[in-house]
C-alpha cells in the first residue's frame, strides 16, 4: 500500500467584528437579576450576543449551530429567551447559563414572529411558510398548527385574559383565532398592502397596525362575551341581540364571526415617513408606541389614559364655548350647543422624534418609570451599530428631546470588510472597510487600534509590523503608523481604483495595480519628518508598466523573478520582474481573473475567476495543469498556505474551500458565513485563517491536529445530503385528519427519524430477548431439568443488567419531548402492539405514568381504526382502560394532597412569623412608601 498524503483539518473558531446582524430584532433583557435596561440581546449570524450597554462589553454568547438567527423574544419572567432560526427551528436559551435544552421544529422556513403569553407557558411562532404554531413551553411540545395566511406571517400576539390569538401577514390580512376551537373566526380586510407590524393598546381594546403606507391604522375591539357578563346586551341563542321597545331583534342577522368580538376602524395616524413600517413596538404598559421605517428617524407616540383624554376634551370644549361666545354674544344657546368630536389624535399624541446616526433596522422600548417617566429605547442600525436613548416622557421641559446614553461601535466595522492581512508574528490581524481600518489581537479578538481611512481595497503590513499600507478605491496609498494610530502620508498611486498591492520578496518595496491600466513599482524610503524631526517611512515610485486593460491583481513570484498581472480581458500576463518584459500569457478563463497566487517554490500559479473556475498553471511554460469548478459563484480570493501546495479559495457562494494543487483534489469546505465571502488571509505559519463576509462578520479558523481522510470526507457529505433529503420527505399523514385550519405542530426531521429508529431497535432487542427466553424454556422442558439462563444482550449489560422492557422505556424517555409525537408517528404499525403491551405493564407498575399515557393516547389516536379491528389487542386495550383510569386518579389524588399540605404549611408559617410568602413584595413596598410620604406630609402640615 502506497503512502497517502495527510491533510490537517481547519476548524471554526470565534466569530467577531459583528455587533448586531440585520436579519433579527433587538430586545432588552434582564440578566441575572441585574439592572433593567442595561443589557440588550442581538443576533450575530448564528449566535446571539448579549451586550452590556453601560460598559460596551459582550457579557454572554448564546451559541447556535449553523443557521442564521431571524427573531428573538425574551420570556415574561426574564429567565429565558426564545430564538428563531432560518431553518424554522426555535430554541429556548437560559439566560442564567446560556444553554439551550429545548428545541421546537415545526416550520419549513425562517421564523419571522415570536410571542409568549402572559404567563410564559405558551409560545406562538410565525414563519415565511405562512403557518402559525402554538407551542407548550412547560411540556416542551407543540400544541397545534394554524393555517390560513397566504404569505409570510409578520406578527402574532396572545390576548392576556382570553384564549384568543391575533396574527398579521404580508397577505394584507389580520386574522383572529379562537384557540379553544383552533379556527379563525374573524379576518380584518381593511388594509390595501402588507401588514408589517401591530400592537395592542388600552388594555387590548385597541389594535394599532402598520402597513406599507404612511398610516398607522387603529381598530376598536369590543369583546361581546365580556359585555354580556357586564349585563349590557341580552343573550339569545348564542347571539348578542339587543332589543328595542317593540321587542324586535335589531341584530338578528349578526354574522357568526361577531359572536366573540367586533373590530371596527377607529381612525388613523399619519407618520412622517412615506415608506413602510419596519417595526412597531410598545412598552410593557402600552403607554408609549414607537415606530420607524427605512430611514433614521424613530417616531415616538404617547397613548393617553382615559382620565387624560377626558381632561383634554374638557379643555377643548371650554375653548370652543369661549370661541362661540365671542362669535355670537347675543345668542346664549350657541355656547350650550357646542359639540367637539373626539379624534384619534386626541388619544394618541406625538411625543418626540429620535434621530439616529444611521438608518434604523429594529427598535425596542422599555418603560423604566420614575418621577420623569423614563423610557429607554434600543436601536439596531443598518451599519452594524447599536444605540440606546433615554426619553423623559413626563418632563415637559425636555419632552421633545432624547438623550443618547450608549453607542456600540468599537467591536465592528460600519461597512463590509474588503481586505485582511496577518502580521509577520501571527499575533495581529488587520481589517479595513469603507471608512475604518482596525487592528485586532488574534488571541483575545479585541480591537487594538481603530483608524479612519478611505474606502480600502487592499492592504499589507510593512516588514517590522510597525506600519501598514492601504490601497483605496480612489487610487491613493495610505501609510499608517500603528504605535500612534496616525496617518503618516497619503500618496497618489493610481488615477482609478487601486485593486491590488503586493510586497516584494526582498521586502524592499511593493508593487501596485489599478484601474488606470498601469502597474507601479515602489521602494521603501526613510525621510525626515519636518514636524517632528524624526525619520518616517515613505514610498518612492521607481518604475511603471503600461498595459492595455485594467489591472485586477498583481503578484510577485517568491524568487522575485516573475511578476503576474491579471487583466480585465480575462487573461493573466507574466512579466520578468527585473526588465518588465513579457514572458507568458495565461488565457482560458471566460470571465476576468479576480485573484491569483504563486507557490513558495515559484513553480505553480493558481488563478480564480468570476466564471467560478480555478485553474492551476505551470510557470515554466504557462501550461494549464488542471481546471476545476470551484464555487457556485464568483471566486473572490485565493491564497496558498505558506510552504505548501495547498490553497484556499473564497467565493460568493458563502463557502471557503481548501484544495491540493498537486493532486487537484478538494480537501474540505469551511461553511459558516451567511453572505458572500469577500476576502481571507492566512497566517505566516499556516495555523490560522481569517475571513470576512458581507454579513459583517470576521471568522477565525484554526488548524487542528486532526487528519482529514478524503474518502471519509466525501462519505460524510453524502450522508449529510441523504439526511437532508430524508427530512424534506413527505410528512406522515394521520388517518382521519382533514386538511383544515388546524394541524399537528411538529414536522419530520432527521432527529425524529433517528428517534423512531432507536425505538424500533429497542423493540427488536426486546423481541430477541423474549425469543431467547422461550427457547430456553423449551430446552428446559426437553431436558427435564433447569438449564442455566442464556447470556443477556451486551447492550443491557452496559446499562447495568436492566430488563429489556425497562430499556425500551429508557429509550422512549430519551426522546425529546418536542419530537416525541412525530417519532411515534413515523413508527411502523407492526411495532405498536408490542408498545401497547409494554405500556400496560408500565402503568400497572406505576412507571413514568405521565409519559406513558401521553404516548398511549397519541398511538390510540393515529392508529384507532387498525387497533379497533385487531382481536388480539382487545384484551390489552381493556386492561389499559381500567389501569390508566385508576393510576391517573391516584396521581391526581397525590398531587391534590401535596398541594393542600403546602397551602397548610404556608398558612401556618404566615400566622407564626407574620410574613407573607409567595407574594409580590414590590407592590407592598411601593404602598408602604406611599403611606410614609402621606404621613410625613400630615406631620409637616400640623407643624
């Protein structure tokens, strides 16, 4: 067997450079009982970052897997946060330890809406697949799927005291759902375009919706059941039928959708912005509403209470009466007949406009209260920035202005990073974007220096790592000193964009190529600075090579013999470096070559093109060794690993790939970026790789000691494709279920299929053990004596010599609660009788009665017809009926007894120690302070 070449795997390291991704919203959270309004949670690609806005530090990372985060929602108790992902999954993270133990899989595409109910026991999710799903957070399972929308769901809200749900969508409809019957009983059709956001006001008696125009529409909601309870209308045959004096029914033709509530348009508010509403948020008390479009202005409105509205209307009536008296002093009845109509503007008043430093992507509000009625606002901007503002809502002198309290900008660039470079000691990373250049510490990933610059396209560290040189879009060369972070000099390099620069192998100069069809060679020089008197670095232009097309990339061969130049005419021309005479022309690409690199021994040159191919050429004769289809989109960057013939390519298809230039093989694919990868850089020792993408993130990849076996790598890729196709297969159909508005919540995934396979393996093991015992019994009868028992299955021995039935129970217990129903749904029916027989024994023994009953009822529901038609299962079902009822009643009795005992102990402790347990102390403290202030005022008055 011949020797095989060994490759080492590059593994994903940290994600940095991104402050907040644009796809998901921003939200305030409370971390470990800390100060309210101090911490914000934002998405960072597939992770969630929690930032301390006061210290501008990242305090917690909720690590995701590979799909991008699309929505966030903290729980009402502030202990958990629900995170929706691009693939439709929803994970619940604990803010105490940052771990996720609950995962809901029900949607087929990105999650676009999340909302908890008032207790945090249920979670509703909306998605691009047009479905709304309600989940049970406590039981960790799906309740039902609601179908009815025809486009992406944009918002979903629970009503606090009623079992109702309201959802909005891009199909222009707002739907009201009755969760008791799981059907849509009312649809609002008053919008002419997509409904992007909505919120409840006035104790859920008013609904405010935002659409694609400049109006905020308000809808008055009246709940008929509540009105009947208060004795307002009469009830007859399930309808609200107010009767007139003659006894005739006025609303006899009332539609069925109005039996629960009525929703009528109350008016509309005009926004300053003319584009669509991007987000519409209200504080917890619904006293403040904030909305914004695609611009940089956040409009804040105040919702007046009923007392404030009455006071305002009384003033308006008084003013109108005075005006009427002045208009006709002789007519006394004119002032009495003055009527002032109340409009929506009298109830919702514009409070302030907050001007952000860039376009706003998402906003969140938090009511902090206090004497001035402080409102905290967190803004996620489109330029990778988070800003927080404080607004005094009750302070009339400062009501129109909001003060900026924090701005998170240091940990990322405002625009895409277009160039990266490693220092010669592998410790520092340089990244440059359209406005700044940053130096990062590779080990800590902290920013060391930030310097303002022009739009940078290429960069390098000067030998010695004390200066850096940038090539810009305007054609200038910028020289920065790292110690002081100052710009030393700006040189006019090219008339057009300076696309590429490369350090000479002798480290005495550089070469640059630009859009002005020239290649320029520069030497390093030390000149005396007139201001400081010290010597500083500069560049001296020595030679110019004039070409016929724009230069896209230049590269010296490591032996400094050749200079390779890629041109806009899709060719690569190679010149002698000393005389600049033409040597070779490499042609074959169909689109321009965007990147190229030469091996350390100057024998091979690899070129990457916009035609998605990578070609490997020999530098001796310019022959093409191999052309490889590398990416699904343009190849943006290519670089060889130092002192090897391995190279990495980055493409617009979001992937980074490693190749072997000798064997022309694809080694591995580094997946992690969610947008186009613009550039990458490999450290001089080859142990680290850093990449930059359009998703604003920088990613560090580290070389491990784990070898990559190419056959295994291809096998793993095929398995991943098979599993993906398995999960995308047709969902199993429940017999008797019709395709109506309600459907099961969960969906078939790879995990559910694997869980079903584990249950089937456990049942096969049980069958095998039962078969062994029967054979042993038969052998004993034939021998006429007791024979030794057969050896148990090694799996049972590994689990501590447990019984086969107990092993099956353990396997069922290990299935995630959210995946249990779908795992049982894909289980073939021949295994169901064995499970029912086992469940009968478990219930009789009192083992995991709740779990077993849940599985039992689901199996009876989906296999009802076949179970009823089986004569063999008749006795088992009869036993299950009696055993289940008795055991469940026993558990209910135990729970009732324990609950009564705990209440008794509570009363005993409260009577002894005069302390209220399990009560909200904050309200009592506020009442106590109020009484104390009142007593102090009385004492001062008497004095």
